[in-house]
C-alpha cells in the first residue's frame, strides 16, 4: 500500500495548523532557508513601469503566472489521494495520504522550491486579478514555510477532528462506488487503515516526546469514537458496523451479479477483521496509555513556546495583528452590547425577571425544544430545510450570482455524533456528484433549541457557508488554489454576517427566533473572551464553562462541548466575530461613501467574487469598488 500527501489538502486538517494568512515578506526567506541544490535561482531583469508595458506583454506574463499557479496546485492535488477523492478524482482511489513527519519535511522542501519558482514572475507585469492571485499565493507559501516550526503544535486526535473518525466519514461520504473497481479501491483503503492508524499513533508519540498532549478530557471521547468503529458485524454480534453497513449499501447498488457482490462483501469483511480491527486496536491501546499520563491543563500556554504559538495562531486565524488582550476586550464590549439588545426582546415578550432568569427559562422550557426522539429529529431536519427554502426565494434581492450546487440538510452520523460539533457544512464536489451538506448534530435534542434553528440554517446553508463556498468553487477565470482556499475570518465572518442579513429583509418575525439570532451572535462574542481566557490568561476549563453559563442562554451540554472545542482548536473561535465586524464595517463604509449609488447586491458580489481572502485584502477590494462607482 502506498501513501501520499499534499500540503494543499484540507483533508487531514487535524495534522496541520489550519488556515492561511499574511505573514512576513518572502524577502526574509534567504536568511532562514537555503534553497536546495537542484533548484537554479532565476534572475529576473528589471522591467519598465507597468504603464509603459503593452497589454500583450501583461497578458502573456499573466498567463504564465496563472499556469504556474495551476501547475503547483495540480502537483499538490495529485500527491494527495484523499484530496483527489474529495474533488471527485479517482486516480489514487485505493490510497490514503502519508501523515508521517518524513513526508511533512518533503512537503516543506517543495514549498521552498515552489516559492523560488514563483520568483520567476515579475508582479509588475501582471493584470489586477493575477496580481491578487500572486500576492495570495506568495503569502500562502510563506505561511506554510514559516509555520513549519509549529507543525507539532496540535492534537492529531481530538473530539472535533482527526483521522480516527475522519477516515470513516471519508469512506462513507466521499468514496463513491460506481463500478466494481471502486469497490476494490474501497477494500484496499480498508486494508490501508492498519498502517494509517499506526502512523497516527506514531504522530501522537512524537508529540508526547515534545511535551505536547491533549488534555485529559479528550481521551474519553476519542477512545469511545474509535471503539464504535469496530463495534458490530463483522467484529461483534449485532447490527453491521458503520463501514460494513456502508460498503454493503454501496455494493448493493452496483450493476453486477449477486455472486460478485457476495465476493466483494466477503473481501471487505476480511479487510475489516484483518486490517481495520488491528489498526484501531493499536490506536486505542496507545490512546489509553496516553490517557493515564494526560493532565488537566487546557490552554496553549502549556505547550513549548506556547505564548508565541498562540500569538501566531491568532494572526493566522483573524488575518489581523490584534493581540490576545485586544481581542479579549473586544469580546467583553460586544457581550455588553448584545445583552442590551436582548433586554429589549425580554421586554417585548413581557418577561418579568433578570436576564439570567430569562436565560434559564430559555434553556429549560419544553416549548423551545423538540422531543429527544426520532420523530423530533426528523421534524428538526424538515424545519431547517424549510427555513433554507424560504431564503432561496429572496436571494435575488441580495445577490447577483447564486450557487449552482445543490444543498441538503443531514444529521451527523451516529458513530461520531456524541463528540462532533453542533453544526457544520461540507462543500459540494466540483463535478456535481455530491451536494453541499449542512450537518446538524441531533444526538441530544436538548442542545438544539428551536429558537436558534433559523439563524443556524442561514449560517450553515443559505445565504451562509453554502453560498460562499459553492460560489467560490464555481468562479470562472480564478486559479483553483483560490477557489478552494480558506481564510477562517473570511468564511466564518461571512457565516455570522449572514445570520444578521436575513433580519434586514424581514426574517426572524418570532421574537424568540430573533432572540436566538442574538444568542448566536452573543455566543461568538463570548468566544473572543473565553478563547483568549483559556489560551493566554490560563483560565481553567471550568472557569470558561462558567463564563458561558452565566452570559449565554445556551444549554449546559452545549456550553461544555463548545469550551472543549475551543481548548483543542486554539484561536479558531475568534474568527467569527472579528470577520463579521469587518464585513459590516466595510458595508457601512460603502454605504456612507456611495449614498444612493450603493447596491447591496453589488457589495455582496465584491465580497464573494474573489473567493476567500484575508480581511485586509477584502478591504482593498471594497475600496476599489467604491472608487469605481464614484
């Protein structure tokens, strides 16, 4: 079994520091890194100022640059079997990515080589769109090169993400089976899980050696998830295990003889018993060993050079230079503002009592929750779909370009729902073979209040993540690395902004639903406080939980799960509010500057038409739009 990997792949995000951002110029690179012997440095002769260069020369150089972007993107894509599968490509359909540090070092060297290749391009000879691509690509490479030093500062296995659960959901949701060769590729991947879990265990061992281990609470979740994967037939008695069930379902749909189907199922059963089971047994055994040595320290401060790492993580996540203290104070001020707006809704619904009493009422009154039954779950999914369908009918008022990809609402699969997040979105396949998916975690309906449904559907679906990610993927004349790029503050800022946007055109008619919208914005404001509290101010898990309980109406189970998420993903939670504030401020700037020339549809087009970008570049694009309208 061969394994390959790509630095572009978001598929194994648990093993890498997520997101890209602006970092120091590549002019710093020569003093830090020596180019490999095989690479010849290309001397670029000084060029004339851009206004003296012909359109033909600019077009030719722009074409050359875009071809380089495409070449590097394709090289990295074709080095990652998992990324290929997510993109609907079946070239290495029987393989997994290589997650070893040796491969990470090779990828690091390739990034250095690619940056040298980029230096053959003179940015003064590029058209505006290609110049933007050049800037983003250069910064992306610089980020990957300079952040190589932090590659171990993460928890490859945690309750939010990691290959222990991702590999299974990958096979179920991404590995399509249209013919018998796809079935054999699936079986090959089942066999490959033995080595993959061994490599994952090694990744944990390396980090422990360096003083990097997840907090104690993480282990119960990930051990439980891993045990669930090897529970059921053919491992034990009872219903089929998640992978065996998925394989049988996909084989049943193939146009082959029953004898061939039976042979495939037998081979899959063998792979599950001889490879999947021992692979997961190895991982579970090591996790249990680590659990006995894990402590209860929660923040990034506990890691080697933890303060410096967290500072860099905030820069990367927010694409700003805001310090932890500045972010903490912003969170406190936003919490106070939103509490004030909530009091107005309390007055509207004629609630007599304190805000904390109102929060407790919203947490516990049964009118705000569906039954914790299958019928209750189906009702939730149907209502969430209905909210999205209602929003579809209003899109022409807000957008010029709409996504072509379909969107479906699904519940998180049973094998991972106990530890998975509250809600999330998976982008569609580029070839249309897989729709965008809004996942709702319905494990405990008491953590999914009705009054938050509307805002949550808008955030994850339309006009939120599906709108942004599907449109980005469908952009024309934009390099693929931008179509499939990711800046957390941009994407999550957009998601939170699109919770507010529907209110401005008449949604949230129910005051409790509008309270739910505010509750979700409050949640993101509190994240600024607790994320910096945990990772910079050394708050305990319990103190952070108490802060959310006291300042939000969310159920206790929701609060605990959220704090545990922020602990294992330092800085990620700060992106939402900072990104939203930036988008709203840019919209107000455009409104003020353009007056009656302002068009909300054009503004949204400016935000979406370039794909994901850092917040400072987003501001540049809006200013260009304002100037062009004037």
